[in-house]
């Protein structure tokens, strides 16, 4: 039986491996809002630190997906959202 497809914004099971002493890498697949499945990686000095760093990356992606574009969104709102996420210093000027 085939594995179920990840929903948009959801990630699969994390895997963690030791690259070399003192360096761990955690990775997992996530389905982005464009429907593509992508591998996300993060590293740390311990297994726990690598998992935590990967969790933070997923949280950042989730907050970005929360501002999804829809039919009711104006161009002005889209531009302001984009400026806030990419350049915090310009966001105050908008």
C-alpha cells in the first residue's frame, strides 16, 4: 500500500544522523504551498540540537504559509507582507 501524501505545510518523520563527532544533521520532507515536496535540513552539536533547529525551520515555514495569497488579498497587502518577511528595516517605512 502506498504511503499517504503529505498535506500542504506538513512535514514527514525526522531522521537524524551524525556527520562527524560533534556534528549532527536532522532532515525531513515538507510539502510547500506550491505542492512540491522538499527536503529540509538543519544541524547542531547534538542530536537534540539538530532536531530543535529543524523544528524551528518548520515553524518559520508555517508562519510564512499562514500569510497565504488568496483571491481576497490586495496587491498592497501582499507587498507589505513580502517586505516584512524579507527586510524588517523596510517594513516600518510601509
